[in-house]
C-alpha cells in the first residue's frame, strides 16, 4: 500500500459486523426450507392468491409466508408490508409511538428515509452515543423512554457498538427496541429480534425479492398492530409477491456468504498493494457490507464513471437487489458522508455483488489508470 499524501484525510478504524461462514450459510438455507415445509403443502407453493381473505385480512399465501418467516427467525409473528424497508420501519414505529412520544436513537446522521419517517410520526428523538456504554446507560436510566430505535448496520464509519449489547441494555432498563435490519438480514448470525428486540424491520427487495416488499418480524403484540394498521386491501402484499420473496430468500444466505468472503479477499489484495493508486482500504457496513477505498488523489467522484466503462454498476438500485449483479463502484452512503464530508473527494465504496475478486480488482486498476491519465500529474 502506498504512503498516504500528507493532506489526505485518513480513514477511521472500522468495526465490521460478523458474517456467516459458507458452511453455516448452507445450513441456514436448509433451515429456511424446513420452515417452508412446515407451512406449505402440496401445490400451495404454485398457487398464489390475492385479496383481503375473511378472517385473515390478507391473502392466504401471504399469511403462509409470514408464518415461514416467524418460524425461521424464531419470533412470535411476522408481517409483510408494502414500502420495502422504509415501509417496515414506518409500520413498526407507527404501531407503538404517537406524536410527541420520546424515542432514543444513536447520535449519528440518520438514514434519510428514516428521518422522513421520524418527522412524519412527530416523535421527539433523543440522542445518545451507542458506542459509549456509560452514556447509553445514563440515557436509559431516567425512565423517559418506552422505545429505542437501533440501526443494525453502521451509520458512521467509526461506529463500534454491538447491536446485541445495545438491545440488552435497553431491556435491562425496561426500554423496548425496534431494530432496522436492512443490509444485515441473512448476512449476520442474528437478527435484531433474535437478539431480543421487539421487532426487526427489513426490505425483501434488498434480499432479491420483488420491488416494494418489506417485513416486520417480532412480538405478536407489535406485529399484530402493524397488521391492523395495514388492513386496506390496496396495502396488502399479494400472494404472488409473497411467494416471489420466499423463492428469492432460498438462495440468499449462500450468496451473501460468498459475497462477504470475496470482499475480504479484495481488501487483503488491496492492502498488499496489488492496485496502484489506492492509499487505504477498509471493510465497513455503510449501508451494505462493502469496501471503502481511499485513493491517493482526490478524484473519487469521477471513478464510478470510469469503472462503468469496464462493466461496473455506477449506482445502486436497491443495494443488493436482484438487479445488481455487476460490482458496484459508488460514493459512500449519505449518512456516512454527512458524518465525514471531507472523504467525498477521496473515497469510493465497492461492493463485489456477484463478481469475483479478480474482476473487481481489474476494473479498479483500469479505471484508476484512465482516471489519473485524464487528470494528468498535479491536476488535483
């Protein structure tokens, strides 16, 4: 790795979330199919229905897929919702909070769609640094909060908190939790609900499912309220959407494990200096698990365009959606840049998606050669 320029901002230490090894991912896939077999029989996997079925308030197929998810995640209930991950978060928080209620959140830039949800609900957010156990304990000790909102994936590059520990501290204080599991569901060993949260919210679109479908898994009380609030026929996830999401999930555990392993290989090869022009690299969960690469020169804003010429995707669709198969070369997430705006000109995030390390490194090498040649020596 080349020595950094004196005026270049350094990347902070990152604390990537744990991943699932390949053999464990295979067992996870098999466990999902065992859950499916317990709730579907015969030709039901080929017979999606639609409508607000009397007694269920949703399609029978949707109810069966929800039962599969609750079984798989070990929760009391699950609800499929429209609006993807944002809709799931909105549904869960809206089910338990009212305008003016206090909500404890991490002191960090809030993911922008979540900020819209919080503004729309009219809650009073109070911040504590979840990386600081003493500060979090102090915030929880006053008896102000009924609920806390925890983002499983990182909001800042330097975030180090253990989501499970945050949930446990909240439970000790009698504070219930809603966890945003977007970008982490099926990637990490445990969901927020598996750690003891009242609800996990995530997008099935980010798990290769159909556009607009999200899930809330958790306590029967909270999920039941989400379902009651979503009684309208036009708001239901129809049977064909639910089956489409379930089919996609069956290969996601192994796919994510391979992708995580590939990212680690790329990071190791970049650290070894395989690609000239790279100053630093970190594995980080911002939003998706990816590589944050700092260049030797502040030309990062132009890199995605050059990488696209060699087959890379220059922007996300859903960040790990079914559309994204080519490696993604893109800017850092907006929340990470809100926290560290000085990195915008120097860093790019790379997600290998379905590609191997060789292709990703080749695209990066060729794109950097073109980028640096186009700007000339000293042009930065």
